[in-house]
C-alpha cells in the first residue's frame, strides 16, 4: 500500500529543529534564493516575515502605515544582496539589520520632510495662524525664520539647524563637524537661549512677550 507524505510533517519538523539546524536551513534557502529559486524565496519570506514586521513596528510605531512597505523593501534589498551574505551572523540577524536601517531611513526621511514646520516652531512662529498658511504668509514666515536664525553665530546655527531642525543626533553632528558632544550641547543651549530672547523681546517696540520657544524634551541621543 503506497504511503502518502503529509506536508504537515515538514512544518512539525521545522518547529522541532534546533537553532543551529534552522540557521543552516536559512543559509541554504538564502543561497538558493540568490540563484533565483522562487520556492526558496517564499519559504524564507514565510519563515521571517512576522518577526521582521514586529521589529519594524517597534521602531516606527505599531500603527505606522509604512511598516509593511519598509519590510517589503528590506526583504527585496536582502534578496538583491544575498550573494554578498558572508555567514558571519545568522540570516535572521542579517535581515534584522537590513530592516533596522530601512526603518530608520524611513523615520529620518519623514522627520526631514517636516523640517519647515519644525523651523517655524523652533523660532517661535508656530500656532493656529501658521497651521494652514497662504503662499504669501508662508513666504513671510520663512523670511522671518531666516532673520531669527541670523541672530545666531555660525557655530550656534550649525548645531541648532542640524539637531533641532534636521534631526541629527549629537553623535552624528560630532562626526560631521569634528566637535565634541559636550561642546555641541553647550552651543545648542546657547542657541536656544538666544532665539528665545529674540522671540520674547522683538525689536519692533511691542515690549516683552511670553516666550514662544519651548524646546523638545531630549533623550540621550549621544
């Protein structure tokens, strides 16, 4: 009597495999995927997609609409670079690294797209009147923001723009400028104080106003 293979046995065997066996199978699947084996691509995708999506969601936020797109792009990038996988880490760790970089790139790109609104907020020009500005109003606001930034010294302006507007960390700015992190902290605080004073005491003769600059709460981004 012929014996029929039950596909569920393969799934059960995979669950019972040791971590080393799963790692070896992942390497074999990745190698076959690099050669264009579509079945290997599907198996590799099914084996890791859940963990990769959860990882991306932890970086971008659980309700972020870009999570699925980031993971898809990361997986495609992994397939494109599969031939370069050197085996020094597990395939899962390698995939996690690609997803991490893609998720951070997506978050950084989104952050920078909003830099104009952050610029206005940073120099005290945020509020309901700036929520939906007309083209003329937006142009005037941009000019006023530039004039406010002009009260900073060049060294203050660099760290203020890179950190508070562009979203770079102190460590990244230090790498770009060859300036120590503690010095950058001091320059940023000085820049914020200068802008706060400028916004609170404009030169238009209206007298002191309540400070409109409230810096974002900082974590340890060094």
